[in-house]
C-alpha cells in the first residue's frame, strides 16, 4: 500500500470530534499511577497482565453468521492492514504489553499514529506509520483541542473535521474500560481498591516505624542504685549527669546511622533509688499495634489480590499449588483477566482503524472484518503438546495444528528437500524392518509342560490389560460428562424453544456438536460442574494422581464442547498420556 493511500484512509479515524463533557472526572488516575510506583503489589499485577497481553498475537479475522471468527487469508487487504499495525509483531507485542498496564492502573490509554515520513522513526517503515502508546498524563484536552506529549515535545492532534482534514496530520485513539455507572469515564481494578491501597501505605509506614523503633534502642534497663544517669565519662565533672532526653536522642541517632552499633542492641541504663524497684527491670518501647500492623498489612494485600481480575493466587504466590492447579489458575487468568482486555484493544483498532480503511477502499463486507487476538501462545502446556503428538500420530490432526499446539509456527515447517530426505530414510527403514521380519528367529530351547490338566491361572495375555480397563473407565467418565452437559445445554439460550424439537432425537452426549457453545459459556452455564465426582475413585484404582486425571478429562471435555467435536474413544490414550507417565 502506498503512503498516500495509508494517510488518506487513516484520516477517517479522526472523524470523531472531541467535544462535550470530555472524559468525565478522572482525577483519581494520577493517584492510581502513584500507587503503581509506591505499592509493589500493584506494579506486579499490572506487569503480569501486561506481559501476558504482550505474549498474545493480533490477526485480521472475519466474523461469520454463526459468530465464529476465521483468520483472513494472507493476500487479503484486512490481513495487510493488521500486519502493519505498530510496525509488525514486535511492535504489536509492545503495544499490547503497554495497554496491559494502562487498563489495569488508570483504566485507559491513548494510541497516537503519525506518518513516518514526518517522524522519521528508525523503528517504522519510511512509507508506514509511527505508533505510540501514551498514558493519560501524556495527553491533555483543552477547549476541544488535544495535545500529546511525545518524546518530550507537544504534538497537537486536530479535531478531524471530515470536511477539512489534514491528510498528513496525526490521529489519536482513546482506549478505555468504561465505568458501569458512566461509560465515558474509565474504570480499573486499582480504582476500586484506592482506599485499600491508601490503607496499605499507612500500614507500610507503621511497619517501617516499628522496624526503625526496634533499631533505635532496646528499651531502658532500670538499675536499683542511685537516681541518676551514669556520668559522661573520663572528661566529665564529678557528679555530672546526662540529660534524659539528650541521651535518648544520641542513642537514636547512633542506632539509625549505624544499625550494627551497640546503641541498636544494648538498652539504655538508668539508675533509680533502690526503694523504687527491688530488682532489675527492662522497659521495652513496644505496643500491641506493632504485630497487629503486620497482620493488617497482609490482610490488605490479600484483599487487593481478590479485587483484581485475575485469580488471587497469581499475586499471592503459587507455592502451595501443584503444576495442574497452577495450569488451571493460569488458564482462568487468561480467560477472565487477559482476553477481556485484549478484546477492548481489538475493538478500538477495529472500529477506528481497520474498518474505516476498508470502507474507504470499498472492500466487500468491510463491516465483517475485525482485529482479533490469539492467546494460544500463552496456553501451550505439556499435556496438550503430548496430546497433539499422539493425535497427529493417529492422523486426527494436521501438521499445522501440531505445530500450533507445540508452540511452533508455519515458518518452522520442513522444506520440500527435507521432506524428500525424510521419506527416503523412512523407506529404507521400512525395507530393513521387512527383511528382519522375513528371517524367522531361532526357536528357543524351553521346557515343555505336557500336562493335560487345566492351569490354575490364566496367562496375562488372556486377561484385559490395566491400560485397556483404564481407557474404558475414562471413556465412561467422558461420555457421562458430555451427557450431563448436553442435558444442561437444552435449558440454555444456545437451545431456544424453536430448536428443542430438532434436538429431541439427538443423543445428549452429542448435542454440543449441533449447538454452538464457546469456551466462556461452558463455565458460564456450568455444563461440566460435578461431572468428575468419580475421577478420584478411578485414579486411586489405577494408581494415578486424582488432580491430574480430573484436569486432563475436564480440559479434553471442555475443548470438545467449545469446538463442537464429537468424542472419539481413540483419543482417550492421548488424553491420559501425561497422567500415566507421571504415575510411572
């Protein structure tokens, strides 16, 4: 695409004027950024979400009549436009990562796009665009005029009147999580936790003061002999005594300046009349609030963790969770915390960048094309990769699907020369195996039991193997789970009254193959709740980890329901591969 086409098409983006009441009352956002810099838990949560979003991938897709999104073919115009966003995959990763922090802390951010012929950025093509992600502190709005601070310089953003646009002018896009009470204002997890974070700062200060007070001295040691302080030392006049306040200040200053000095560990000596105390007494400057402040701080951190849009264990730590539990929590964090924010950014890029360009260029069905996201790079896990290998060996999935599920892309596919060489090696190997089979092995010299009596026990080959029994048990659990899910599915919006007559003759375990269900609705409608109550019993019977077996079966069943694919008994061994390997 030429620079002239890019500039003219992108100018539609600025057609939305910045007028009216503006963005509402957003004064809290400055304090939210303060919390990001002052509270490490806020920074960790924002960075975790940002890193997860940065690991996702943007692509151009087309929404079908059934709601599914199919990727655009490589030569389509939508594919070209999305591929150029932020200069390519590396820039898109940075863009999404930055919005992970902005949408978590202040709840909004800005994208400023300028023709690179004007900016001359070395990180963007000369005939392309320079993309910048800015915070709310770097964008100012006054009297209908927008000013962005980029690299320390102010850049004016025109209103973008469609009748008189500057074709080479910059454009800006505000991306925010709308507040449910007033949609023009931004909302974020930090906003609802602001008072809690203020409390946490006070508790941090209290704990810091407790630690400093413990350093400044170890209290006062009362000695029952003479009501005086010890003399100042060899140079002091006889009978001269130190002032109480002066001694305390000297001890505190010394202890703070040098925490390893004796002043930080030895109590202050004070002599009092013997009739006042009968024995030595050690007075400590401590209060009951000292230990309470630490407990309150831990409680405040836990409350903040539960207020985030990701599982609290992500912030509090996964030390007590096994690898299956950690995978489940991470998957839940991606589904409930990462994907909604990716959808927010994708929606903004669709409405204000992709579709205006496609509409201007008169691309067919321009309103059906959109910018969408792919989180599969975040979901690659051992058991899924192993399942993909097993399914590929059985011819169930393609080479491309195998590469996707094991974390590779199409650029890693073998070349034609490599495939030819592999075919030649495989043919030689098959010939060698055939020759070996044609040569019968020598008969072993084994003792022969000539008794005609029936054996007391049957050989192991005459009994069903434990693996076959396990596969049959797992198959029964999966079928029962899909049956229960189908019964629940008949009562959901996915099966309206007009469709119920059509589904009466369909087996409940196959109902998900004719009714569209996405991954989020499986959880929303609780289709698989209670489906694995017998999994621990089956796991104990065959020496497997109950959590591993439950997670494997649940993940497989969820994927079947969300993909609308019928269960196949041949895939059961691959579903159980990780659990059986772990038990072995």
